[in-house]
């Protein structure tokens, strides 16, 4: 018998006893209550719940008040229902530039050129402000992934300016160790810069991997988009804790500038980029004649932010220190002068389902029926800005990540998936589908990474009857990494996402509460409640995701 099947059967035996127990107060989760809450959370008065707005803070206070009224235990610091953290917004300072002596075999006469930000370079938002100078080394994709036995930094980088490619090797290969068709966490610019810094690099220069993305040649347009002249309606945020770790200048440069830097190797940028497509990493090479002096000036502005967290303590003296997390994000994309992006499905639906599930646990606890493990209810903020609330939790968890039995995250659980023909970039990588074909469908995100949770969901669904779909774990749409289960998976925590799927109203002013499928939403909320109860009472915990966890940072 297949070894994986044996493992799965072993867990199934451990969980089945708990699964036969109907989650108490499951029927208290009702569509009329979901509807009432959603018309408030996603109503016009909440103006789209954009990060760092009064309406976003009012939504957090509403969730807190509901948790408090239920009698749930505050799970945040200082006996609070809030878990605070800081975001960072960057603005472009004065004096960004690059003095460069190209390695072009003397074609430029060896003369240094001075370039200003926006010409052939711009600093990245998380860059430190400072100055660095030195010789340039090319280090492939700039990835250090010990968990995959992959390293592009296997050389002495101390004091070097390191030139690295965007993205990752094998990005169009479904069998790539870097999460297949999904963009891996190892390939993010911040993690690359941090890895280079840890190896002693004085600065990092990024350039497009031109062999995969030849359309990235419009560098000036990209620079204007990255650093617009006028502040955008929605600011670009990152975690302040992430930015604080970067102590070196980091910038993006044009393919044309990078081509001049690599010219001394007698190879083109395209040729070097293709040579970086390796299985175990690229050995960095010096770029003869290439020297740069990089000046970066990035002003950092700190923005307070917060998750909302409450706990039902477990009843088992040994197991109560293990947590099941039920979660959803409550932020959305705000409003402008003429329209409100209500975000009813995204993610008012998950938010109000979280409240209903929490209330079911609170009602059961009042009857003396508590789960063996503790259950944390977490309303994440700033998911739309880059999963920042969930990432902040993994940076400063309320209990060790090793004690989390499972994370069950709900994001967009109120509509029928509908992918229109010619839908544009919002639907890139997704197959055309009709809403009618998905009338009872629910997508399981990370089903292949956490088979034990998948099995628990399938057992619980036997009494609910949803059409469970398993289709997006290895898909170029990146859906699996676009919601709050992703940070936990990257830290080796068993996590699953529940999503009914995208639709034409996604991220538009038409995502309103009157369009929600409340019958289906009730079924999904009851399913997640049942699964959380089963896992919280099972003898065995779900096993962690099989591979690719990022645990070193």
C-alpha cells in the first residue's frame, strides 16, 4: 500500500472519533445573521474598510465588541482584543542616484556615468537610505533556499554590489521545486535582499529576468508606476519589521544598464539570465570592469495597524496549549470620490462567518461544551496590502507557531466563481467558468500541502454537501498565496484557505452585500466550524505542510 495512504489512514482513524461528534451550536450559524452583519460590515457607511482609515478602525471595533459581548477571552497583549503591529509607508527622498563604470570592454571609455532615480534605476521601498560602492558580482536569481538545497550566494560577497534577477528559476515549470507555477516566497525581493545582506553584500541591484519577461523593457514607465509623482489613493505598505531588517541600499535597474555592467563577461544579459536556470543555484561571478556607487534615500513613515483576536480556551489540561486558528481578513479597498468598494464578498463574507463561528463556540462554552484544544478567532487586517496582518502574526505570534494545530482561513466565501472570457489581468491563469457551474462549489486552497486537513474537510462535508474543488495549488494565478493561509504555510504551520472563487465583481464597486449567496455561505461557515471542532478534539494534529517552508527569517 502507498506510504502516503497509510499515513493518511492513520490520521483518519485518529480523527474519525471526533468527526462523528456534531459540533455543538452548529445550527446557530444562520444565513439571516450572516446577512445582517454583512450589510453593516460591507455597507456604504464602512466605505470599503481601507487600511489606516476611520472606517477600518470602526470595523475592528465592531468585531471586538462582538467578541467581548460573547464573553470570549481577549487574546492580545495586555488583556486586549487587539494585536498591534506597525506598517511602513515609504516616500522617495532626495539624492537617489548611481555612479557607474560599466564593464563594457572600454566602449564607454571607462568614464563614470551619473544616473538619477527614474532614469535607469530607482530604490525599492524597503531599501535602507545610504551609500555603497564597490565592484559588481552577478548572482543569478539571488535566492538562498536551504530547505531546497538551493543557493545563488555560494561565494564571498563581502563588500560587493550584487546584481540579481527578478523572480525565480523554472517559473513556468509545474514541477519546479519553487512551488511549481506558484511564485515562491523565496523569490520575493525582500527575502533576496535580506539573504544577500546576511552574506555581506554592500548593496543589491535587481534587474528583470529578460529571458522570461522580455516585455519589462519599459523601465521609465515602471519607475513612474513604482514611485508616482502624486500619492496614490491606496498607499503601498510593508511591515515595518521587515523594512527595519534591511540595512543596505537596494535598487532596481534597467535591463540596458545591467547589460552594460555584464558586458565585460563577453556574454549578454539574456545569456547570463538563462545560465542562472539551475537546479541547485548559480555560482556568483565577478563582472570585469563594472563598479558602481549607489546612493539611496527612502523616507520611512510608520503606520499603526492591528488584528482582532479572541480565544476559547481548551478543556484538556494537556491539549489546551495547542491552538486551532479560525480566521478571515476584514480590510478592503476603500472608496474614492465617486464610488465605494464595499468588499462584501472580499472579505466581508469571511469576516461575518468568523463572527458567527466564534458565537457558536461561545454558546457551546456556556453550556459547558468546550473543545479539547483552544480555538483562536483572528480577524486579520491589511490582507489587501500584502497579507500584512497575517505576516505580522507569524512575526510575533501570540503563542509559539509550533503549537498551532491548524489554521482555517476564510476569504471570499459568498459568491459563485465566474471567470469570464477575456477577463483581463484580474483573471490571469484561470480557466473560463460560469457561475451556474459553481453554484454549490467551494475551493480548498493548499489541499495538496495539508492532506490531513483536506481529509478532515471531506469528512465534515459529508453532512453538508458542498461541491469541494481542488484546483489551484499549482496554478499561475497564484491564488493559493494570495490570502492569509500563505504566511502560515511558509512557516511550516498546517493551514487551509476556503474560497468560493473570483467573479466579475471582484475588486470593483459592484461587490455588494445584496449579491451574496447566503444559503451557500451558511453551509460554508458551518463546514469550517465543524472542521475546526473536529481538529480541536482529535487525538492527532494535522501534519505540517510537506515542503518549502521558510523558517529562517
